[in-house]
C-alpha cells in the first residue's frame, strides 16, 4: 500500500504555481496598462499602416483595419501579460489557457469593433473621426481584456489547481 495522498494537496496559500506571490490588483492593473500602451502602439501602428499606406479609408475598410490591428495588439498582450502581469508562464494547461485567451481576444475584437462603429457614427468632427473611433475601441478593449484575463484566463485559482494536480501526479504511483 502506498503512502501517497488520496486527494490532490493544497498549494501553499498565497503563492502561484511558479512560486510567485500573486500581484495585487493595483500592481496587475498598472502593469496591464503599461503593457497596454505597447499593445495600443502595435494596434495603432497596424491600423495606421492599413489606413494610411494601403488606403483602407472608405466603407468597411477602416473597421477591418481596426480589427486587424486589434489582433496584432492581442498577440503582443498575450506574450507580455501572461509572463509579466499575471506571471502565468507555461503550464500543463497551456492549450486551455491559449484557447481561453483567444476566446477573450475574439470577444474583445467584437466589442472593440462595436465601440469603433458607435464612436464613428456619433463623432461630430469628420477630420478626427477615425482617431476618436480607434481610441474609443482601445479603451473599451482594455476594460474587456483586463477583466477577463485576470478573472478567467490567468486566475490564481487556476494556478493553484494546476500546482495541486502536478503535486498529486508526482506523489501518486504509476499504476502500471
């Protein structure tokens, strides 16, 4: 008979699966916002390239350019926020995390596109409409992404569960 525990052990309270203490909400939001500046720069650069260089200025093209820019910004967001803001790194559950991140990004692209369209339709100054629409879309996307990334994709509860599962697997003898 093995001395292995019958249920997964709890992780040390207040630590992540990588041994880091979880960051405070304020610290996470500040890091998220700083990384978000980079995300917004990537997003805006792609948008500007498509609109100014490729002349995606008319009809639905600016909206498409906004969504493409958002996708590039989202890729930047995943790389930096998973490692820095939420200290998630790689895990056995990485495919699920990437899938959830992509779900948040797709939802964010939709919400951002709606915000872009609403601001574009309501903005009074034709000369600044595209810039204002893009800024509105970025602001709405930021709130959407932070809320769902922190609460769902990179949650500390998930890390603790994964760490407990890894510890349990290490301590449980192979039935073969």
